[in-house]
C-alpha cells in the first residue's frame, strides 16, 4: 500500500453509525459522524408544499414519510398541497424538549430524486484520499478516537495554559476559555485550540467564543488577527465578528448536521449505545458477549442494532444493567457460555 504523506480520511462502518476521521501525522484533525437520520443534507425527494409563510418565499414542506421540514426559495405562485421536488440542506437537529426541523430548498433543474450521499461518497468528493478500514483494525485507536469521544462527551478540551468548555445551546455552540492570567496570553493560547476544536468536533453554524475580557484595544486586535489567521490556515469558511469589550466573538458558517458534541449532549443514551456496540464488535476473546450499561442505554439500544451485532460477531449476547453506572460508562467483554 502506498504511503500517504498528507491528510487521509479513514472510515469505519459501525452499527447505527458511520464515523470518519481525517488523520495527519498520526493525529485526528477532523471528524465526521453519521447516524441513521431519515433526512440528511444532499437528499433529493418529492414532497408536498404545506402552509406558506405570508409575504415570504418560505413554507412548511411535508416529506415522503409524513414528517415536516422548513423550506425557503419557493415560487410564490405555488399553492398548498402542490408537489415539489426539494433538496435537503440541513438535517434535523435535536434540542432539549424539541427538535429543529430539517431545512430544504427547491431542487435544481435536473436533480434526480435520491438519498443523501454516503459518508464515503461525500468525502470522496473532497481534496483528501479516503479509505475504509475494518472495525477490528487499530487505525482509529492509534489516531486517538477514544480521546476524541471522551472530549466530545464532556465538552472539555485542554490546551497548554488553559482549557476550553464547548457547550451546545439552542441558539449557538458556546466556547468558554478558562485558565490563569495573564489574560492576553491566555486568549492567544486558546486560538489554536479553538480552530482545532471546530474541525475535530465538526462544529458549524453559529459559534460564540467567550474570551477573557481584555481592557486594551491592542490586545483585542491581536487576538482578532491571530484568530483570523488560524481559522484561514485551517480552511474554515464563514463570517466572524471582531472581539467586543467583553471578550465575545461570534463565528457563523454553514450548518448541515449536528456536531459531535451536540449529538452526544442531546442524545447521551443513544450515543452511549453506539459506543457500546463499537466496543462489543471489537472484543477479540471467544465467548458470549456481555454488555454492561446503565438501564437508559439498554432502552436506547434498538433491537435491529443488537441483531446486527449478533450477526456480525456470530455470538450470543447477554446484558447486565447497572443503574449505578454513568450512561457513558459502558463495557463489553466475552464470558464463558
């Protein structure tokens, strides 16, 4: 196999989840996770126009499975109930107590109906080579997948001189910087960590960065310049505000799907179930698979996932539920039948 000198995408096809990491010099610099959402960005479907929003080109759209999406860009002459072919621009994003509906636009002329591209298809259109790797391989582990998942579960990222706390909110993803003075040095040290976190956690949309408050304009300008330069070097595309007197900066970029942190924070049991499936599929010792988890994780485990695990491994599966465990503290092992 030829040696890859630059970044390379590696893909694992898990149960209930596809995951990809962009690896450069043995480290993860970007990641992507796809769950089995019914409508993902890139899908083109036949739908029906629902209620129009008066005075706009926006409307509610009913998708083939009966679910709804928010649409924009529709001809004002179109009437409720009329068939429309739409392209999904953003998948649904779960929030506490509700979900943001998928977003759609009228499909371009010539766009044929079809599902969203797979992770392999989507990444293959990009500038980096893509390679599928086996579930039992060491590629993800050696690149630091487990550390990335741990950071996404907590939202905490350490860097030299301080730490970031990344929190999804209904309005935006908020990044808080914590660490000791001097504050100008802390703010500058946080910049590379912020740029790295955006790629590693697949964060898009509106992002608010709460830097330490810096009294002098020159200090704030230095952070603005460093942030602009670092984001550009990382390939980030979007709009950015300058730092205000309270240390706040806002970034806005294209949003097509939930970030890793948003997925894990808003569906912790489902995330833990998928993580447990990956652990179980990688157990090398012979015997029955024993899955240990919090009862909420067992409830989040779909029957078809468990059946697929049994099929892939050729093993019987047993459960041990422990309400004293944190939902993320799952464990898989082989036991004698």
